[in-house]
C-alpha cells in the first residue's frame, strides 16, 4: 500500500497531511488516529502534528528530538498527578502533549532552571514561528502553569506567565427559520431526534452522545446531563414535542446502554457520524453556511435570550461557570438592535 505524508499548515494550524489512493483498510486505519479529518480542499486526510504522529509516518521529529530523560520523568509525574485529581482523559492528553512540546524545546536545560523569560522565548521561537494557533498557545500556558504548581524547586513565577490575547469572536447563530429547515431535513427519526435534542436542550456534542435512556425524565419533564464539562451535572427542560419524538425513536430503535447507539449494540454513536448527519441535513435544506453542531447550541442560547429568558437561567442551562461566558450572547441577539432606528432612514 503506497502512501506519503508531509507537514502542512491548514487553517493556520500545523497538521500532517496523509496522501494515498482510496483504500478501505487505510481509511479505517487513519480514522483510528485521534483528531484525524478529511479535507475536501486538500483531497487528503490530515492529523494533528504531534511527536507520535511524526514518528508514525517517519517524518522529521518535532523540534528534532524527544524530551530529555528528566523531562520524560516530569511528564510522567504530571500525568500521574492529573490522574489522581481525576482530570478527564482528554484533558490529561491535551495537557501532557502541550507540556511535552515545551520540554522538547528546552531538552538541554534542567527543568528547575526554566524561567518566565524561557516561556516568552518559546512562544516567539516555536509557536509564532510555526504559525500555531492562539488556542494551542493557551493550552501550553495552562499546562505550564499547572505543571509548575506541582514542582517545589522553581524559578518560574506562575502568576506572571502571560496568556495570548484572546480574539473576540462572536458565536455563530442561525435564525429560527434556518434551524427549522435543518431539523426537518431528515426523514430518519434517529437523525432528526439527535439534531433536535441538541438544539432544544442546548447540548454539546459529547453531552448528547453520553446520554443514557434513564437520563430522560419524562415525569419531571427534564433531561439530566451527567458529568459534563468540569465534571458537573445539570438539568435542562424537556420539550413536550421532543418527548413525543423520543418516544417514537425509542419504539423504533430500542437503545439499551446509550440513548443513541451506533450500529454495534451497546456502543455510543460515533462523533464523526453525527457530524455527517448534520452535513446531510445542510445539503438537503440547501444551507451553504459552514454550520457545525455547536451552532445549534449557540442558536438555542440566543433564541432564549431573544424570547426574554433571564441571562442567569441561560447560564445554568448551558452549564457555564462564569456569567461572562454567557454574556457573549447579548452581542449576537438582535432583539435590542432591531429597535434601533438607523439615521439613514431620515435621509
């Protein structure tokens, strides 16, 4: 089987593009790599640019080396500490990979001698030079700060580690008419119910896929979302229309372990398959916007705000820690803006 791989910058992010002729076995294998995605523009699969992935495809090692022996030992201790604090597996992987990147860069320097100035140099000489994203830089900062809090001997001043300035990007919101088109696009009750539940309850993708049949409390009219982001439980109201849809779906599919299961019994519905369900709905409804599943959550919050729901309740429904996170929706709500009369009208 012939394939080739190379480092690329895709949407301002370093990725590894993997090229091969269409082959079911290779496609199945590339799908197993975490973070793998297909690009219609590139006509290729691409995966995260990590040390492991470079080794997997025999590419030049990231920063030309692995961490020092001391660095590897510290990373292992850091992973153990995160595990003992019950951080989620995805957070542990993200933080340990971010720290590894930093310690690879300073593999010739003892960890105890690393200073704040070294963090600035790393940001300039590695992150900015390689056009890596601000979000990746923020992950590095989070990992470094948390790591050095667990080290007694340190020259670094944790509180003085600066973060990249966050871009003030407004959430993408659909109109109610557009949402209706998307939710009615599928005739398949399972696909229709999944998308409808995300919008009607403001769910994250992972929250939908982690639901169990017992999390639908029809008597109380609520959905229980367990151990979501930040390991928090919360409840959201269950629309009577959604309850009818769920009952129809349940009769047809009879899920056992998870509310939405894949083709194999007792397994969760696949994340990529769910994204494809949305893509198919967009095609059928002839909506050309680059809509993602999270747009439905943003639209839910904005439509609640526009209908007069108090921001504090919206914060609870979305599971936000800070009200500042929820306040972003005040900037995309058109309720107040539509009442403003443009001076152009008087010309």
